[in-house]
C-alpha cells in the first residue's frame, strides 16, 4: 500500500507539473498519450506471441471504448491539476473506489460488507473535509 501511494503521488506530481509548465494542458495530454501509446504498442507487439486468429470486431470495439474512456478520465485529472491543488485533485480522484463499489453492487451483485462500507465512508468523509478547505 505504501509503495502504491508513493508511485501515485509521484506520477501525480510529475504529470501535474508537466501540464502546468507546458502551458497548454490539452497539448500535454495529447503528447503524453501519443508517446506513451507508441511505447506501449511497441512493448506489447514485441512480447505478444503470434496468434492464428485475429481479435473479433466486438473485442476490438470493447478495447477501443475502454481505452478512450480511460484516456479521457486521466486527461481530465491532468487538466484539473492545472487548475487547482494537486493534493485535492488526487484525493478527490480516489472517490472512484466508491463508484466501483456501487457499480459492483448494482451490476455485478457483489456483496458489500461492513469493511467496504467503512472504507467508502472514510473516502466520503475525506472528500467532505477537502470541500471545507
């Protein structure tokens, strides 16, 4: 948990500072995704075994939609880091775990026990404290 927090804090500060120094958050985001995408594609192509079958149109569509949603969400976080406190933006981003619990319960019929409820309440309380700032 500590190393995850350290890495999250590190890339938040690096990305937020980079977007602020670039002067244009959208341009920074686009270059970040283009260069990162090229590197990721090259890595995956070098590590992927040759398949006899190609992915279906449905599989490609799901992958593209998931990628666009993910890129949009992170792009919004980077843009928000140029407008406000990086700490507040990073903390508010963690509210995604509350939505994940809700979606898991509503759509996947996952069990939500006292431990998860406590954690969701802690996140909500933290967001409330940030709002009072």
